[in-house]
């Protein structure tokens, strides 16, 4: 049986090309030949070549062998993992050593025995594959260290609604089905995606996330599929895309509703064909991922509005998990609040307890920012607590800072001038930080805790808004 490999023979002697091709064709799936080394670049761009057999002497400079060295360097500049065997009729040990030092995998002197040629090609092929695999591991490791975060907290809850969620997670985790997680901001969609990955057969593989709310369309494409050096102005080196990084594991696409239509087509094709082509490249890369998407908007509505492709929605929502907002599961508040109290108590070395009346207030509050808001509220109250008691006012500090309706209305209408923030006595506030804090709180309140929408209205990326929310404890 022929081996799946592509070989390229470059020699300006047509007899050598014919003889080599006839011999190698019996053993390898594809054998390409070139009589002019200037065509090497175009050939390598078109085909994934594993081994090049390269003549050392072309007509320009028939005996020194320098031309062979020149083309060897050119090949490795295009793809350092290609195995190159140099061939010459003027063999000597000195040149063999030089060729290997310059990166050739092996050296072959003409005329050769067929057996000798086949053994050299087979060895070079293995060598090239090892080198390619090592390169991929190194590139993936580099990419992974950039996108993987640290330990992930557990998904907590004992309400009926959350028990149902845990049940779906356990069942879905055992399959490779695509999963769509929906829910308001801060309900734990990302945490749920981690939980699925950790319980799945891919748990030992990578978990790679990408927030579609934080990137522009073209950047998203390059992040998803990778890019080749020179594909666009800032592409100074090849970049591995998240699809490739997630191979063997899980790819988590947050805020999938923000993916522009043009990129939706490409994502659909990547999922259907199980391969991606980096931006500026032409060689598809096979991928093996489980896809989990998250959204805090109703995608069927986005489909009805013509903003989201129906075929893509069907492809990504084989299993749907809806995370209930915290206000629909007040039974979970005590568990979560005590969890965060202990967590932040340890972090800030404070021993604090919640009073039953405080718990009742926590249960009654609607938590538009869901679990994220609850955790921030507890963290702030722990930091600012006096003695061993939590101050109820501190727990709800964010609530008391929420803006009045008139300002929300002004904010909602972008064309209406928003007047200065007024203190109680009617004096304008010129403290930028306070104004920023107030405006962000207004936006979040107006969009009912939807971070993406608030970020868009504020002209910030979701990442930038989250950083400010952390800063102001929102
Ligand atoms: N059930 C839960 N148990 C413990 N922590 C939770 C739970 N749900 C959410 N959290 C915490 O709340 C915060 C927000 O969670 P996460 O980022 O998963 O929410 P999200 O729905 O993906 O939010 P967004 O849509 O804004 O990205 C995180 O700190 C997370 O650890």
C-alpha cells in the first residue's frame, strides 16, 4: 500500500526526474517534480510537501553546490519542518557535513541505488513528521499559555432549576454534541462550559475560550482560525487559531450572537468540514473539537431579525442549557452568599457571618448582575466590614448608587445631552471617577445587567467594561 505523503523532486535533469518519480510513485501517494527551483515557492504554497529531494547543482553554477544550499535555505524559510535531502553527483564527505549543518536531513550521491534512495526518503519522512509534531506542540503550548486561565471554581446550586442544569451537564458531557448555553450575564455560562469540559472525555485536552463580544469581525476570524505571516499589516508571524489550539479538547465561544454574518458563514463551514484555513493561508488544518457556545440574547430572535444564520443556530444548539437568573432561584442565595463569604473571608483574613435578616434581604433583591453581582457585593462588604459583622448597607452599596430614572432615560437616548451628575444639594459633580462609576451603573441598570449591550452603548469592549465593573465593585 502506498504511504500517504507528498514528495517533491527538484532537478534540472529530466532523466533524473523521470527515474525518481517512477520509483517513488510505487511507494508514496504523491510525487511532484520540478525542473526549475524558482517554482519551489509556488509549489510549497499549494501542496503540503513532506520531503524535498533537491539537486545541489543547477545550470547557474554546475559544480560548487552553492545553489543547492541557497534553495535549501529558501525552503526552510517557507516551512522549517520540511525534510530536505540534497543530491549531487560530486559527493564528498565535506559537502555532506556542510549540508547537514545547513539543515538538510540527509545527503545522497548520484548515481544511487534504488534501495538506498527509498531508505533515505523513508528516514527523512519520519524525521520531518517528528519535527512538525514538535513544532506544533511548541506553537500550541505558546498559544495555550496565552489563552488558558487558572483553576476554575465549582458551579454551585441546589435549587430545582440548578439540579436540572447539573443533570443535563452530566448527560451532555459524555457526548461530543455541540452545546448552547443561554442565560443573563453573570449566571455562570462560562463556569458551566468549564464544568462540561471537566466531566467530558476530553477533560485531559485543552479548554480554549474566545469572547466574541470583545473583538471586531476581522480580529475574530484571525483569533478563530489563525493567520499566516503577512496576511495583513499586523500579522508579523504565523498565529495559531483557537480552533487548532482546542484540538482534542473544547472550544468555548462566548457571546456567539455577536459574531458578524460574514464570520458566521466561515464558522459554519469549519464545523461542517471539521477543518479550518488560517487567514492568508491556503492549506486547511484538520480540527477535532467539541464546541460550546454561550449567549445572553435570544438567538431565535436574532435569526428572525436576520442577524444570525438559522443553519448555524441548528449546528450549535444540539443541546441547549438555559441558566436561570438568580432571582428565579432564591433557594441558591444562602449557599452562594456563604460560599463567597468564606472565600473572601479567607482572602482578606476576616471571619464574618450573615444575619438571618440580611439573608432575607439578599433573597428579596433581584440581582440584575446575577451571581457575579452577588460575589462583588459580598467581596466589597467583607473588605469594608468593621468588627465581625457585615454591614447591610455595604452589601447593597451598588443598589443605592443606582441612578434615577430620568438619567437612565437620558442615557438611553444617545442624542439627548446628558446633564452633569448632581449631588444632593444640586451642585454638579466634576469628579471623573464618580461620573464614570455612575454612568456605568446607569448603563448596566438600563440594560438590565446585560454587559454586552451596556458595553456597546458605552463604546467599550466587554473586557474594558468588566475591568471598570471590578474597579467600582459593580
Ligand atoms: N452557580 C455558580 N456557582 C458559583 N459561582 C458562580 C455560579 N454562577 C456564576 N458564578 C460566578 O459568577 C461569576 C460570573 O460567572 P460566568 O462568567 O460564568 O457568567 P457568564 O454567564 O458567563 O457571564 P457573562 O455573560 O457576563 O460572560 C464568576 O465569578 C463565576 O465564578
